[in-house]
């Protein structure tokens, strides 16, 4: 698999682009729930868990 980090554990160019893309996609959802009165911290935790679920599914479905 291709890396998204440098040897110094920083985002490489593609990692930085991914970070920006994810932020752009999640921002409207995040802001909508904040506007509804929900805690930004709670929203962030749920988003984190959702991403963790995506990771777990990808790992479990990966060919051995």
C-alpha cells in the first residue's frame, strides 16, 4: 500500500490533500448538527467512530 505520511510522520502531499478533502466533506454535516444544538465534541466522537467502522470494514474485507 502507498504511504500517506513522510518518514518524519507528517502528511505527504497526498495525505494533506486527503485531510483537506475529508474536512470539506464533513464540515457541512458537522455544522448542521452544531446548529441543531448538539455538542461539537459529541459530533466529533460519532464521526470518529464512523470512520473507525469504515477502517474496520476495509481491514476485514482486505484480501489475505
